[in-house]
C-alpha cells in the first residue's frame, strides 16, 4: 500500500500570546501531518496548547494570540497565507469542526434542523423544504431516531449525546474531508461517549473523512486514531504515525509518565504514578525555542529530553 | 456486621418537577440500600441522572428523603441532625473551583469550620491547619493563599483538608477527581488511598469513571436510574459482571490496547 497523501500539514508552527504587554511563546515548533483518510490524536493536559493548535487551523484564536511563523497547509495550500481567503473558501466544505460543549456551541433559540443546514444553505441554492429534507437525512446519518419529529426541536429538548450528534450532523453537512474535533466526548457519559466514538468510526469508513482529534483522554485516541502527537507545555514531545508503538513502548519520559498516570480498566491493579508537578503556566514557562525533534525511526519522533520545562517536571515526578 | 460504619436502608427520594399541567414526579432514588464498613472504600458508579449525587446529598443531610433509614455506627441518624451528627460525615465536592469561597484564604476557610463546630480552642487552630495541610501534602506556605492563586489539584487538596478538619470517620467523595487533569487526578486518588490507611477512614467514592473505581475501591455499587442494580466486590464486578447494565458500562470504557486487539 502506498502511503496516502497528507490532507493537513503543520510546519514549524509558532503561536505567541500577548499577556499584560509581554509576548509569550505559547506554541513552538509544531510540525505534523494528517494523512488522507487517517485520524491523528493530539493529546495533552490542560494548557498544553492542543486546543490552540486546533483553533489556529480554523482562525479561531483569541484576539491576543497570533501565529508568528510556520504554515498550516490544507491539501497543499497554506491556510494562513493570503489573509485567510483560501481558508474561508474551504471552511465547511473542506474542513469543519466539532466543539467540546454542544450545549454552548448550539444556538439555544434556533431549531436544530436549521442549525444543521445553515452552512449548507449559505453555500448552495437549496430552498427551505429541500434544506429541511437534507437536515432529516443528516440526522438519520448520525443516528438520531425519529429525525422527522426531532428536526423542529430546540437544543434544550435534547440530551447531551443527542446535541453532540446534532453538532456532528452540522459538521458533515457540506461534505468536509477533514473534521477537527475539540474534546467532543469529554462532557459526555461513558456509554454516550462510546456511541459517539462509534459514530466517528462510521463516518471515517463511510465518508472517508480524516480526523484531527484533540483530547486529554488517551483511551479515546487508542480507540479511534491511527497516529498520535503528545503535547506538553506548548511543544510536541512525542509523535508517531503508528499509535500502537507509543502504547507498547513509549520513548519520551513525559509520555511514559502520562501513560502511567492513567487509570486503566484493562491493566493490572496498582498504585498510579502521579505527575507531582503539573506544567508551568504560560507566563512562567521557559521562553527558549523548542529544539528540533529527533527521529527514532521513520514516522516516529521525540523531543530531546533536556528541554528545560520538561526536565523540571519529570525529574520531580520520578521519585513518586 | 460488627464493623459496619454506615448503612442506608431502603432510601427513596421523589422530586416534583414542572408546574401547572406539566407537574409530575420523578423517582430519583428507588429503595436504595448500601453499606460501608470501617476503613473501606466503597464505589458508587452510574451515569449522569442516575441518582448518585442525590444519594450523596441524602447521606450528608443536604437532601430530604421520603422513606428509608440511615444508620451511622449502629445508631439511626435522625432527620434533623445535630452539629455533632453532621461532623461525622463529610463530603468532598466535584468542582474545587466552585466549592471553595473565593474570598477566603485556606486558613480562613478551615477556621470557619473549626469555629462553627467549636471543637478547638482558638490558639490551637493554626497548628491544626498546618497538620491538615501536611496530611493532604500541601506546603504550609499556602495557608494564606486564596483559591484563585492555586491550581485545580491544590484546591481539591484544600477541599479534602477542610473535610478532614472535623475528624470525620466517613467521607463522601462526589466525583472528586472528575474535574481534574489525568496527571493531577492520579495524585488525588493516591492521596485518598493514603488517608484511608493513615486515618482508617471509610470513603464512599462516587464516580462515573470505572477505571478509577477499579483501582481504588474494595466494593462497588452500580446505580442506574435510581436503582442499585449490582453490588459486589470490585474484582468480581469487573471479572464477572452480573447485570446487563454493568456489562454495558464496562464495555463502554475506552481501552488502551484497543488497537493492538484490532490488529491481531
């Protein structure tokens, strides 16, 4: 099998946040790809920069945060160039996004059917009835029962899992090739989470969509993704195209520490190794640039261990 | 059993919902019984809306119940509790960002409890605070800090220190680690396990996370829409779940070796 082309390519992305008149490097040296039809998990703790990385693709960065260097290419074309004109043309049809909290992301006073097809109506000449039909189709596709009845419901009439399905229906309405997921199952119960993961699996096999999936839950990544990038303190510490390798043989001390901190339902019953110190906050972080990654083998890279913030963190956690 | 510290027998709670013609009743707890032995960590697992937090609130006395009986150390707990009754059972809440008073320093919020219950002369309060902080592995330098200056993990440790300040024998942890990052979560779980050993605490650990429950608890109760559907020792619950809902819950947890399994 030949390696599929990359649908999304990050190259040396650097993001800077301006806080109280000073610039801080929030993200540095982030480079990775999402291969066509594949799913990459972007994993890290709160504040590791995983969501910022994702938001940079959509141009949804907060006003005090900007991309200072690097590129994000979608199908070979830089999304950041040309004042985002190209990005605007591919949002919805090429790239769409599913957010963490469906009850916040959905408009509470708009019927869900209309929210699902809003972006589609904008981009086509569907009339109201056709749009409604299409909304019903999409709701059926994401597993909402009785879509004919539900299409005129408001978000408050739906459960959390159903709202997330509505969000996903809206995300696939324009037939995107890449879906960006920002912790879409974190707010849900485990059983509902399992259903949403199955839905993403189904979308991957039926619609051939690629996923970039941001989460702090490595278990979800293990279920759903092919590739994984682990972020810490705004830098990628380890990434591999074949996710199994990380779980069976993690190379970076932070990855090891993170894996051993996770309570597992399938592992031995033993005391967890906590990471005693969490990552320093953005303003306390070392401002040195991230050193280049080292390749262990093709498709598997780790950051050098000496990087100062990291050094500080795992040397203090190792004696736990 | 002789070393039983707490039992809830046949507790039912009904809520009135809606008004006017939409008025109806919801059974939040349906003849629920569970018991906790001395020094034991008992898990209570269920999804949102299953009634697990309602049960926690009933046990600490924050929620009225329709019928049933609560027994503490062999004595029935009266519906109107005295200060002394309240001291015996303490609770740690889910969100350390909203359960601590933002205007109070760590010292003040522990003093508040000690003063309300009037169990310690004023000059001994500070020593007790220091002792509590070391128990939850926080530095003494945090005594005068307010919650906004602390991380989520530190706040949750303060919440635990507060709960312990009244020397309870029975602690209820209601989703005490759900709002925390995995790395911090692990250290709080370890702390609870240590406290059980050092203070001989009994803990009712309420969670929706089965993996944590498996690591921490001796016995587990599974609750589903107000009914406890299964109650067994942790090992047998995970190795040999009896109820269909338990099996569903267990199979829904993402497993790290999923891909390895799929590949083989």
